[in-house]
C-alpha cells in the first residue's frame, strides 16, 4: 500500500465535509469536478441533503441529471459572480432575467444551458481529463463510515454507473471521458 492509497483526494484536492459514502450525489460531484474534490463544482450535496432526485442514497439517472443541472447553473454562477448559497433563488428563469437586465441580451434558457455546457466541456478538454482522473480515493470504496447505525461505502458499481451515465448524458464524451470532436464542434469550442 502506497501513499496514494492512503491519501483522501481527487485530482490532488482534498474533499470538504460532504462524504460521498452517505451523500451519494457527491460521488459524481467529486469524480467529475475539474478542480478535484471540490464540493462547489456542482454542489451535489445540496441535492442530497434536500432529499431531491431520490434522496441522499440514490445513484440512478435522476440523480445524475440533478447533479448535471446544478453543475451547469454553478458554471454560470461562477461566470456571473453569483453566490452559490443563492442556488435556490437562481433558477434558470431568474438567471435568464438577470442576464437580460445586466447585458441587455435576450438569452433563452437553452442558450444559457449551452453556454454552461461549453464552460464545463472546455475545462475538461483543456485539462485532458479522462476516467482515470475521475476515480475516487480507494479508501472511500473499502472503508465504511457509520451513519444512523449503518455502515456505508462507495461501491465500484455506484461510481462506474454515475460517471458513465454522466459521460453519456453530457452528450458527447467517449468511453474514457474525453469530449468527442463532434461535441467540441457543436459547442463551438473547435471547428
């Protein structure tokens, strides 16, 4: 066992207080966050704690979609310099209205979503991130944490399903998690 097996980090960044063994949306958040185990990349803990998308232990497609939605809104919050604690206020319609008030442009929600997707995919493309970097610390997969009298780990199946479903739903990552050329062209990142 080496140091990499002991260290709790993703892409070199240690996680915040939100444990993916009992807040399962954080499996995906930590795996796909380009900055590493950054709880603010998609704020999936907010989905889990609020009991949305099947609740804190859900790992299905509904949870993946909910994490993607907040990931996209967070990309815009970062670009607009909005506080993420306002995530319940800044719905897609409010973001659209704020953008119009500030810029005068009449963006549609679909155009804003596409801009957010462009930001997310561009990060991944520039960093060269693949599924190997999207791995979680081995200790989360083998060392349980107790919550309400039960023991929990992240299973390889939970991680694999969520990450691969994310690649599929993100609309254009290959089997190892790289953005495909048609995705880069659709989002106007490359010709």
